[in-house]
C-alpha cells in the first residue's frame, strides 16, 4: 500500500488533490491510503518504505524515503525533466503534476471558454495540451511517479504489489465503436449523380452494417454501436429507432455480441428532459446499463457529465475532437469525471474518445499518413498500458465514397491482434475496469514473509497481479489452483484463471536471503 500525505491549507485544493491521486493510483494499480496533515506519530509508526507527500512546502522526513510534490509549482526543469533528487531518500517534483493533471482531467480550461466552433464545441487548437494530444499528459505524469515509486521500493529491498491493467496481463486495450448517423439517402444526395444512380438501382451506400460485422468477426472482436432516438434538428440522424429495419439490425448486432448504446441528438447534450426522453426510448429496445456519446461530439463541461450521471448512464465516450485525434483529457484510461463547481467526483465513467474516422482523415489526408499517425499514437497507448477508443461510422465502410477508410480500420484490427491488445466494446472495457477496481489486496508482513489476500466483488477471470521484487530479493510463491505464475526481470506475474466473487485467494511470498 502506498501512503499519500496531503498537507494543504486550502481544503478545496485538498479535495481536488485527493480525487487526482485516486484516479492516478487506480490507473497504476496500487493500493493506497491518504493521510491529511503531518501527524508525526502516524508518520513515525508507518512501516511502509515510501511516503508520497503533496503539500504547500517541502518537508524533511528524516530517515524515511519520500516523493514530494509542492502545490502550485507549475514549471518544468531543463530538458523537460519533472523531478530531481534532493538526496538518496528524497525525490522532488519541480512541477506540480497533481494540479496540472486535475486541470486537464476536469477540463478546467473549457469552463466558460469562448474558444468554440460553429457547433459550440471547444476547439482543439485552443487547448493547452494541443501539442501533446497523441502523447497523453496525465499518463506521462502518472508514469513518472510510478518510476520513482518502483525505484524507491527497489532501494528498500521490499516487494511492491500492483494490479496489471488488463486481463491476462495484456499490454493495452482497444475499444471499437460506431456512431450510427446516416443510414439512408438524404436531400443533399440529389446533387450527386453517383448517389442518384445508386438510388435508381436500389443500392443503399449507407447501409454497411454487414461489412462491419464481417470485418470484426474475422478477429473475434465485438464493438459498440451508438444509435440515436431523437430527431429534433436537421443535423440529427435520418432514421427512427422504431423502424422495422433499424429494430432488426439492432437485434442482429446484439445476437452477434455487440453492444447497443445511446447517441444523443444534436440539441440534447445540455437538456435533462431531452436526454431522459432519449434514454427512455432506447431502454424500450435495449435492456441493461446504457452508455452514451453525444452527436457531433457536442459537450459542455461539466454540465453534460452532471446530467448524464444524474440520469444513470454507465459511461460517456464523447470527450474527443472532431478534427484531431488524441486525448482531449490527457488520459488514455477510463476515469470518473470531476464536476468543478459542484466539487464532486461523479459515478459516471468517462471513456475518452481517441480516434474518429473523419478527424483522422481530415488531419492526415491519405491512408498512408493515417496509418503513420495512428501508429505514433498507439505506441504511446501501449507504453501507458491504456486504451485506444476508435469511432468508425458504419457508412464509411463503403469503399466507393470513402476510399481507404475501411482499409485503415482493418489494419487497426490487425495491429491490435498482433500486439496483444484486449479488444472489445465500451461495455467490455468499462466492465473490466469496474471489476479491477473492485479487487482489494490486503498485505500482512512478518519478518521474511508477505501474505497477500485478494478479495473480489465480482468474477474477474484473467486478472493479473504483478509482484515487483527488490534486486537482492528472491521470492518463493506457494502455488494455488487456477493460477499461472511466471517470472521476468521485474519479479512475478500471477494470472488468476478463475477469480470468483467473494472467494478470497491467499498468496505467501517468502524472502530467501
């Protein structure tokens, strides 16, 4: 367990810091405990080999190892270094990674901003992290902290326990999604001779569901389809959720294992009444938890999050840009948004949108450049152990009108399979994160033995645990049924083939001198 000490005079800032540490620690997979204030007795009696300190001023912990972050320091050291070492026992961040991470996650710069486009969307080019969209800033801060944590534990010759990110210790994840907007001919098609010809011959260039299903079936992948239930504006999709053809394709998609979620209408992102009505309409067709993505990615921070949370949506996946790929909230990991003003962490998950087809091709122009740009972004996702959320509209799988778009999508699927990604729908991704978060790990240490007890609140087959060992330590693991144990340069990886709800599992790690 990691001990985090918050020593801040500003209570509001302390609450935001607690939230930010929570998101970062859950992402990294560490158990943690937060202590408010500098209680000398508590600190003296603390047996863990490392303290993380976030406060108004530096503090001398004497013989205890500490990582210190000073509140309000928003500057970087030379050559982009985030931290330096005061001595063998103390690492000091020169830059307040907690405050910056909070501001990015909560999208503080968007609140009250005048930097909007014609659809009232925050402009990517106006973001403070615009240059780093493909290399998520919050993940970089978290990994810098992680590097120090692991380093200090190695120096202490103590084992360090963390949850692996994805099932079976897969390197990263990919979430496949499709916004269902245009499914039939529109008024503007009268200006296209090619589409008039298609219409006369009875060909529907927009109805490409079979091609999507077939392509994903080759890799045994499932995905999420966002269907719209509201029609209030000219920009809204041109179908009704109750049309026989739509009902039938939804049934087919669910039968094939795909998820159906809600695509909010153009005007509803700021309306409780509209949002509630549209959710109710989809609930008459789809049972269970429902996620949401706004149409045209229209989003008002924090209002849209608050409304979605109030109405019980499972997750939102709207936080991306219509003209740029990358991470609007600087985080390639599902997280709980923070509502500035209300000053509360929401139960809703944000699953940040990484890549939308139109944004990719607007930015890259050609298939070759698109693949190059995607590869660059995905390398950072792999490095972070995060998730890439893809949005390909079903209509763009028509090669005649969108040449190369389905080809690029197919290459992405090949890349995910080749590089060992955990791939699934938004429901699959969020579902796993919820399971992972529900697993508690208690540690009981004696002189030469560390006993671990894992207790899960949900079935989490494939859950993987990393045991990072100090350089001079060797650990003997007493095997249990339904475990696979491997050793690498960092220590042990334990994969639980079967981890059942409310069935604790014990492991003993014995130090051999």
